């Protein structure tokens, strides 16, 4: 895995926002025209730098939502007490400049030759890098079986809902809504834990490659449940964000 | 570099740091009161009766079991920590054994160290950054045993470098002649990682 080492210097550059897509009430996807993008792997992230008129600078990391070969896109959830995310979701418009550098990270990534079956576990906006993996799988013609367990608070909080309602062949999408369910909801309505994973996850003897991304509590719960049910820790990749991890 | 940065119109500083904190926030960082958790895999849970800590050259290391390690002289330190994912946390309170103490007992033997951890994580550091009262193997945080998700039973604490160098679940410091990249360093993170020079990624 260390063979994917990234040695190129990461320089800041100015991208242009080419489109803003409303995903949910608080989530936007920003599609970016990056003049000098070296390409990325599914699952990597990039850094954003905002400079205020008074010279104040803030930096944050965001997962890349698009597949390699697609225009670079990030999906941002507005955190009301945040500093950067409200600007990205509420102020930024198509045509605006946005300073960034990347791609960053090389562990929480998937390539078709990594195989599967793929067990994708998303909590909230933790879906973003997993969506990149899903699109990469489809674009490369990979046929590895995929199960995605996606935990959201309510149906209105589901990001990429239309896309996930039409999954590619070989992809199963399983939702759980932890806070509120619409009338007649037939899906899961509880937090992801060992019991839920026992129902929906590939068993350990299927040797799935698992990717878990979301809030710390979600990632701790699902990754511990997998390890305790016999999945080798080295087949469980995690990416956590704390309460303030993406403001 | 910032001279070329576009102005983000409508973007403003939301949180004003108190004046007494001026100079405590490295470039590109923001202050958090939480303690976010970041690690690449599941949290390992090593039983204390199977835990040990070793330091020295490969093949001739000094090793302590948990009881022996806890019997070593420890220090209480309160330090600011800086994560490469941009958060800075002030005044974190730790208890642990100074790496100076460990090296005094084992013998200084090599200019570089590779930290090895449960779960397979590694990170590289110059020994000069582990000595002189700058680094600890910490087993308590805020007066409590260090929680597994924060690196317990014990983690490296090297607060003057980005926090990925403060390896969680550390089990050994292997002394070497060469500054070989560890886990994140192999994935493009900076070989040294000084937050005050914003050395986040290779080439910074």
C-alpha cells in the first residue's frame, strides 16, 4: 500500500466553482474547475483555504465526492456554529474562485484491483468519499459486489438520494434512519451496531474490504463490531470526523 | 503566498481568540474545545497484561511490561496540541514517562526513531525531537487512564510536532540510522511535521 506514495509538492491554486448542487437543506455539492489538477484516487480529500478581506485565513479539509476522471467536486455540510462551511454552502456561487490544494491521503482509497466484496459504511456526510468509490467502481466497469449501509438522521438528510435510489448493478444500498422515519418506512430505524451489521454486512468469511466513514461514535461502533465478529482489522479502513472536524 | 489568494467575499472570522492566546495558534489552525479522534483503522484494545513497551535498536531493545512501565518516574505535562486536520487544542493535561528517562535507561543509540504501534501504525521522528523534555509516552489524560480511542493504554506525546507524530497505541521506539518515512509520511505527509512552519505535506 505504501507503493502509492505521493511525493509531489502540493501547491495552492485557484479553482472556479462551476456548479452548486443542493443535496439537502444543509448540504451542497460544489463542482470545481481546477486548472492544474493532477488527478485523484477515490476516497482522497483536498484542502480549502479562505482568505477574508481583513487577511484572516482559514483552512479545512473536505473529502472529494467525484470519481477520478470526473470534474473535482466536494460535498459540504453546513455546521451552524462553523466558520468555513456556512460560507461554502451559503455564500459561494457558480463562477466564484476557491483556493485549494490536493489531493491528500492515500490510505482510505479504493482501486478496482483492491477487489472486494466492498462493505461501505457511512454515517451522515461520511457518505462523501464512499460515493467517490461507488462512482469509480461504476466508471471502471468493476463488478465487485458492494453493500452500502448508510445511516442518516432523517430521510431529508440523505445525501445523493436520487443517485443512491438507482444503484449500479451489483450495488445494494441499505438505509437506516436514526432519528425520524417517514410514514410507512420499511427500512431500518436504529443506530448502526453489531446487531444491525450482523443482518446487513458481509460475514467475515466473505473477507470483505470495509470502509467506514462518519462521526467518531459511528465509526467506533461499526469498526469495533466488525473486528469483534471476526473481520481482520487490516481489512477495515476508517475515516473519522469529530464534532468540529469539518467546520 | 497569501498575497495571491483570492479574497473570499462574505467570509469573516467567526471566533475571535482572546488576546492572551495570540501566538498560540499555528498558521492554518483553528482552536477546538473538543478532542476529535482520527485514526486509519479500528481502535485496538490491548489488554494490560499483554502490553509492553520497548526502546532501542532492533534486536537489542530495553522492554518494560505494564507494571514496570507504570513504576518508572512520570511527569505531569500540560501542552497545546496541533492536528494536521487543522484543529488546535490548548492546555491538554497528560501524565507519562519522559522519553529522556526511557533513553537514559536504554542508552541513546541512533539519530532517528520509528514508533511502532498496535494496529500496524508507524511514524518517524528524529531522536533530537524526542529528547530534552520534548516527548513522553503518556498513559493518562485529564487525570484518567488514556481512553483507547485516544491511544490508550499509552501513546507517544510530541506536542511540538503535528499530532500524527504522537502515535497512538505505541509499543516501541526503534532507533535507526536513517529517517525512513512512517505510515502517513509514506502517503505524502511531511517527513518532519512542524506546525509553526505549516509542514503538513511533503514539500511544505
